[in-house]
C-alpha cells in the first residue's frame, strides 16, 4: 500500500518531468501517465482541482463509487455522493489554508461506511498548490471489530469485577485486564497495574519457575494450575498468596487468567498444624546397635498425608510401618492420627506384619469407607536375621546387597475389601544390607532409566537421603510444588 507522500511525489514528479500546466490537454496527459501507477494502488485515490472539481480517480475509486470516468470528471466531490453542498466535516479548505496534509476518520452515511481519509496538497516546481489528492481506506470492518472488542472488554470487566478475589488477565506476560480487588491487593492504581509485566510483581527467586509454568499452561491449555507464593505487600507486610492460573483466549490471543487469594491467615494455622505434625514424627529409632536409619519427609502441601513409625518389641525385634493416607490436608492429618492409634493397638496384640495388616484392614472397611490407606508393614528379627514385609497399597520396596533390587509385596489398599488378600516377602539380611521403603511420591526411584537406583548402589543411606532431599528441593523450585507427599525410610544393617 502506498503512503500519501508517495502518491503526491508521483504526481509532482510527473508534472515536473512533463512541465504540465493546468490546461486540459496537460490534464489528460497527466491522467494517462499516472493511471498505470495509481491503478495499482488498492486504496481509493481521487485528484481534485482547488475548486472542489474532480480531475480523475484511480481504478479503485471508480469501482468503489461504481462510476465511470466521464460520470465524475469535472463534478464537485460532494456531487458524487448525491449531495448539493460540501460535507460538513470536509478538510479541503483547511488543506488549502495550511498547505499541509490532513488525515481524519469519518462516517459516510450515503455509503454506510467508516472511512480513513487523508488530504494532501500537490505543488508545482514553483511551490504553487495546484491539486488536492484524497486517499480513502475503507475501515468499516476494522471499526466494527473494534466495537465488538470494546463490548467484549466491558463484559470481561463486568465479569471479573463481580469476582470477590483478585483477578488479572495476562497476555504475553503483560497484565491486560484486572479487577478492583487486584488493585487493592497489590496496592496499585488501575493505570499502573494494566500494562505492567507480571514478573515484576513477584520476587526474583520465582521468576524462572513462573516463566516455565506460564509456558506450560499456554502450550497445554491447562486450567486450575494452583501454586503458592510469598509476597511482600506495599506496607512491607509478608503475605502468602495462592494463585490459580487457567488458560483462556483473550481478544483472539492465548492468555492466562489468574485468581489471587491472600491465604496468609489460613497458612499460619496450617503451619501450626504442620509443625505439630512434624513434632509427632519419630526421630529416635530403636535397635541402634543393629541398624542405622535415615528418613525423608517432604509434604507436597503444608500438611502431609504420609506417616511412619518404628516400634521396639524387644531387644531383638522391631516392627515398622510406612503409611500414605488417601487425600491431603487436615482430613489426611486427622486420618493419620486415628490410624496411629489403631496401629499401636494392633502391635500390642501381635508382632507379625501379616496379622497386623489383616486386622487393620477389617477395622478400616467400616471405619474409613472410601478413604483408603496405603501401608507397608515390616518386621526385623536381629536374632534370626530375618526381614518380613507385607504390602497393602505400598507394594514396592528396594533391598540392596551387592546391587539394588526391586521387591514386590502385593496387596490392595487397607479398607477396600473385607476379604482382601496380602502377600509377604521374607528375606534373610546380613551386615551391609540396605532396605528402602517409600511412598508413591518417590516412585521415580524405580524409573525405567534406573539412574537414581544406580546412584543408590554407590552411596550410603545418609548420602542417598541427602540426594533425595536435594532432588525434591530442585523440583519445588522448578515447578512450584511436588505432585505428592514424599516419604522414605532407609535402613542399613550394621
């Protein structure tokens, strides 16, 4: 598409080269020479004398008005529209007065179209104005689209302002829309919020992880991707925000709608509960003269649904239990507390893992309904050097002598069926052997590539524990949180 300046330059160059005057024969020469050039321009080009009379149009102009050259030549510009006088918004006189190009947007009622119009003066080589060139572009479709987008924008604003939580819409990492609650939460005026980069509102330590998270949401059109972040609000008050991100299409572009909730008070209460939960975890283990024990305990959320306990039966026998309660949060924590009491009661009756698991299963069928519990119960007899393992939902463990081997003790979750069958692994152990029990958050230990399992063979249980903790910390930094609670008991025979 040619610009106004280029069209004017074409006219001026042709006049200078041909020494044209305003005489009609020269007009015809100019029109003929310029037709080949101007007819290649898709916009409407109209050339006027200074008295408003028409010299000629380009081909797009004749087609636009559905007129032939003889029907418009010499007529006043407004007569082409069927008017008897010039249009009230016409800038023709202003161009003659200022000798400068003027552009405007106007609605032409006779055509029912919105037009982008530019008037440009044409001068001869002596600097005398001799023509006015008008360029018209039909912008009706653009205006209608803009109106639709404006209406959609209003609807978006109405919808998100009705939401009681803070909401922002993000396109290409820029906040393009936000509600009043978002402005209040971040203590920003609407003008400062809109157009700002989303990353500038987060601490630097989160930016890399957020960038990866947002790309993943857009690529996979994910919804309800929930994570938590520490914020320092404008009054220097520390806050914890829970942010739920979902993919949407906004004005035809991929976008993310983020709902922000201040969960600081709730988080503080959960932290107290989590701290209490951590305090109830066993830290001193029996049979220290026979074995070393290391543990990993990393909740996916504040409160874990995992648990472990090792009981001393006598000087030569221990019974252990690693537990994964279905569900998360407070309900899982309450289930663990109740289950811990049930375990204690059963171990007071019997020391056999198979009997303990079967008895617990019968009690849980009626008690827990669909809130099943996964456990792995084991015993170690140091006089017989015998390990017994019974699985119920947690069916895999690793026994390492010269190499790490995956072992299976099959059995369904506790509480599923009253007559569930469970299997038992009985293994003779010796000095230097290692046993690893873990919940499903650490299933990657048994991944097909065996990288982690291979590392397990090269280090002691303390080094392996540190490796797993670092792995989980890196995962949290990279993706925001773990998929599941991760708990492990590692035992090395002395």
